[in-house]
C-alpha cells in the first residue's frame, strides 16, 4: 500500500512544513476552505494536492483510493471560538464543532481504504478541553464545560485509537515564541504515544545553567536591525494617545526599571516590544523585552518595536543614530550612555514632568515631551524614540518558519497583502513543534538528520 500524509486544516502551511522537515516526504493532500490560505500553502508546497473545500463536505473518494493508507493525519481546527482571547463575546457554534470534522474524515477514510489513519496529531488552544454546550446567547454553559470535549475523545477512541494530550510551549523546542497550545495524539498502529523531550528552557532553570538544555531563543534574532522605524515626534500623522502611553509605560518597565534591558548589538540603544491589546488598567503594560521569545502571535499584527537612542554628555552633544558608527571615544568615563526614555504629557491627566528640565515647544495636540531619568545612579538624557510595527517577515521567523518560506507572494507571482501574511502566520501551527512531535512518534518514517 502507498502511504500518504494529509493536512486536514492546512492554513498557510505551518504543520505541513514541520511534517515535511521531519519526514523528508511531501504532504500529499492539503485541505482548507480559504482560498487565501491555499494560495500560501501551494506557493511553498507545490507538489501537494490542494483541495479548496469545506472540511465537512469534502469527498475524499475523489482524491484517495483503497490502495492507499493514511499514515499520518494532521488536524488543527479553527480555535477562535474556544480561545480565552474571545473574552465574554458570544461564540460561533459552527466553528466550535470543527473537531467533529476529524471524526468524520476518519470514518470516510476507513470506508475508502479499509482503515482509519494510523496516527493523528491535533493542535488547538488549551481551552478546547473546556469545550461544551452554549446557551441561547452563545455563551459557554459553565456547569457543562468539557462535555463536548470528552464526548469527542470518547468517539475517537471508539474507532480504535489510544489517546493522550499535553500542553506544550513552542519555546521549549527551539521556536522563538512562547506560544502555548494543546496537542492531542490519537494512535492505533500498536506503537506507543511519545512526547518529545524539550531542548530549550528559560534561562533561570537549573537545566539551562548546567548545559542540559539550551536557553530559550530570543525574539531579537528575528528582528531586522537595519530598520529601526522613525521618530515618534516627527511623524506626518501623530501616533494616537494610547499608543504613546503604551510606549511610555514600556520604556518605564523595559528600559528604566529592567535590570537586563535589551541592548542593540552596537550598544547604541535599548529596544523592546509593545503589544496592541485592550487594557483594563491605566498602568497596565503589554509588552516584553527582546531578550525573550515573542509571546503568542495572532492573526492581527499587535507587535511594535520601540527604540530609545543614546546621547553624549558633552554640553554641545546632540547624540547620534544607532545606524552610524560610534563617534570619537574619549578617555573620560561616561561620555556615552545608553538612552532610556520617558514620555510626559503636559496637559489634562498627564503623569507629570521633571522639574529640573525646561518644557519643549508645546503644540495644540499630542503635547508630549521628554524628561531626564536616573538609572542606577547615573543620569541619562533622551535623544529620540523610534517606533515601527513588526514586519510579516519578522513575525514569520518569530513563529518558527524557515527563512526561505514565502509569504509575500503566491505561486503565480501575485503580491500577497501584508494583512493576509500576518493572518496566515497567526493562524499557523508552529512548524518546529510539529516537526518535534512527528520525529518522536514516527522515527522510522523520518529522515535521520534535521533540516537547518
């Protein structure tokens, strides 16, 4: 029998990439209802048979025969109506039932080939384990949480599968993201279910300090440091007040009060990321240091890079950009310093200002200025703060895709909009985790050496 591989919710190709990197074999069939997703998948997996159909109505009799055996099925149903990120909003029943398509596919494959798939890997948000009925308004019924999940597992087991699940963090397997997801494995080929051992860990873990694990990869390695954005003070269209406040809070947390701020490779500035999410507290900071893996990437670009520049402490010093070589180094200590920055609002409910500094020019709107700050007993003066959103290519690398994965155009050469690029990345399975799971469970089916 010819063994084949199916990616049932193919998306932009994260799972397929991981499977192919592990096995060295192509994914034979990729299914997705979204033409945009299929475009990206086909661009990077040209030898795969692509099916643009609804997962519930697809007829696999058109595509597989009784002489074939499905060795591996990957299934990552849409998770948006299970995710806690949905908050208190009503859930979409049509999306919540998508896991049942996996059960239906298994029975259909059995009817065609005589056997259900040998092994199934599923990925979803952790909240899938609370999957249960909705009330009339579309909200989960608390007293019945987990009912549908348990029923689904029970029905899959009725097909002859063993089942195990775990919540895995992608950073533990070498991806520069802390994306945490539920992974389920269904197996019926008489082999044990195996969970891959972590290869990386947080820097404070004893296994990392002893060299047993590698440290988590930092998102800084995915950033294009040739592009630091533009000054927040000279933009043609001023940033919104909430964005400026996010920057202010981020600088306070990740530069001024961070004992280990990220310093650019040329030691000319400090940088960090801010996130665009709704905030419930006025002093809440969503962001992170660049020394760590990026947090979960979703379908909207919510990450921005903020960079604060150095200044000289000469009376006539005006500072410099980090894109230039460092100016003449003198024998005096402290002529160069790493800039920290702090935004201050000069009206309304502003956070105040330093009394020992003159106020800059006050304009009629977005009246923000800069202050001097003390860091570990030393005085630093702000020169400038630059800002930009993360690029899709950076998010792609942050999600663990290989550098040569194409996301900016489709297989015909047509340009792929940035919004679509980000959406595909945010919806994708982290390829590194998919690769680790397949390698652990199908070693005889995999190539001996990892790619890249």
